[in-house]
C-alpha cells in the first residue's frame, strides 16, 4: 500500500553559497580583503538533497525540515516547489535558516566550509502531524541539537509501523558515538556513511573497511555502506562484502556527492534492483553531481544513471570472506 509518499526525508535544509578564490590560502593573512572570482547560491542540506534526488530518480518523496522565516528559507522553499517536493513541517523557526559558505581555493585544489546551524535544530513534535509521517521508507539525514530527540521519536514511531529506515549521519552526528546514536542505529535497515564518519562513530583512528563494516553491522543495520571519495567503497549485505572502485571523472565540487549516492542507491533498492546494481546506480549519480557546482544540477534520472554505469563500466566486486 502506498501512503503519502514512497520516502519521507528528514534532516536539514541549508542555503549554500559557493565562493571561488584564485589566491592560494597560504598567501592570505588575517585582515586581508580577498577578491572572489565567482559566487553562486543553491539549496542544500541532507533532507532537500535526498528528496530531490529521489524525485529525479522517479519516486515520490517529501521532506520534514524546519526553515526560518527569512529570505534564505524562501529561496529554499521556491527550489523545493520547482522540484515538486513538499515540506510537511507546519511551522517556521524563530531562528535563521541553516546556511553554509563553501570557499574553493582553486590553486590549492581544496576548500573550507563554514556552517551555521539554526532552524534545523528547532524541530519539535508539534511541527508535524503523525499521520503525515506515513511512507514506505524513512530517509534520516542529520539533525542536531534538540531536533535529534524529535528524530528519535519519529524513528520509534516508524519502527512500530514496520517502516524501514535508511540512516545517513554526517560527521557531526558520527562524532557523538555509537552509544548516543544507538536508538536509531538499532532499528535502521540501511546505514550509509563515509570512512571518516565510520571511524568517528566507532571511536577508532584506523581500521580496515571489512572490519569496520562488521563492527557497524553489529550495531543493528542489515546493510552498511562505507564510501571513501575517489577510493574504493565497501558494502556489507547479510554476510557478503562488496566493493566498487569509483571511475575517474573531472571533479568540479564534491558537495552533495554522498547524498546523491545514497538517494539513488535507495531509489534503486525500492525499485527492486539487485544490491550490486543499487551500488552501481548510486555511484553513477555521485559521479554526475561532482562534475558541477550545486548539489542538484546534475542529478540523474534512472535511465540517465544506467547510461553513466555503461559509459564508465562501473563494476562491483564480491570480496572474499
């Protein structure tokens, strides 16, 4: 039975400002006035990124995220409407909408990201109707502050209704540790995170991917995926371990790559693709997004994702146990 949506994406919504600086960071001193060569603004945040990616992939997705009553919130809401994504949050926050400034230092081929958490930390149970939570899947991105307790409550309600949960925590949450995250980890069906987040969650400084997967799976999730940027990603499903080497592509910006991968993986899983094909399609979406600024411009449809899989010959390898 299809309820209000196939996926309800819960997390933050941010206004991302991309700044490009031609000078080397090492040559910039405190007090300098630095010329910016380009500036772009796009909506971001785990909830909006995932919902738009799922919609592009051909599924119906809604979000639950709290915005401020400000221009940034209006900008984000306008983009959501353009992508036909509904936000079921009933109220605005008295705090400002979340924002992020991403400064690219082109000569250093590196970046600095400044993040302000505001409205997303203000999500309360009074901000939504329980009936509106009905969906086939819950996609839980990052919520911090008192909103985390609200997320725990939603996850508990989903668990009671046997609604499967995909959990995609950021480094902010992972650093809280497995004990803090136990209420969600224990009932999650799929866990997706990058290598740095996996180590932080487990409280380790290093570890082989295969061992990290096993340790994470013991915390509750049936499926665990660890991405590692351009390096090989690893995944564990039941008792099998798989790996995938991302193809080499021209990287313009890596913001949103994780969300693009995770959303397409879930979309493919909902469409009953094999686990290996879900990994391939997720990787195809991530490869596309990193070739442009803005986390939503290069999201792929299902058909487009298959073309990228074919173009780059994306293969999945089953690891020896």
